[in-house]
């Protein structure tokens, strides 16, 4: 298991990892950011968050760099107020 800040790489098999966000609870679907598979010829990343297509990288360092950039772009500014829903009185016909 390798950790970098709030990122955790869990080994799931030979040449495969699950990339987890330790700042999110394990029972939250956002905990798993991506899965990584590969080796000497490159690494395939399947993203579990967002709508990104499967991506290929030359090194594991490139994978981690992109994951840190992804987390930075999608970092929440914290809770926000709910969006108000307009209320209309019931229709009386």
C-alpha cells in the first residue's frame, strides 16, 4: 500500500491497484477514484469518478500526478446552501 497525502494505492492483484481517496469515508462511493492495471508497457486507468474515458499512462508517477490534478480540480469548497425550490399554491379548479 502506497500513500501520498490523501491518496492511497491498494494492491488488488499482480500489476493492479485501486486508487482511493482517504478524505472520503470507505462506505462512500466517492472513496474509489480509479483502478489501475499495467506494468512495463504502460498503465491503464479506469476512472470511477466523473465521466472520463479510460486513460493510458507511461509510468505510475504519471498516473499519480494526474490523480492529484483530478482531485485538485474536483475539490469541494465545502457545504453549500440548498437550491431553493419555487413554491406555488395548489391548483384549485
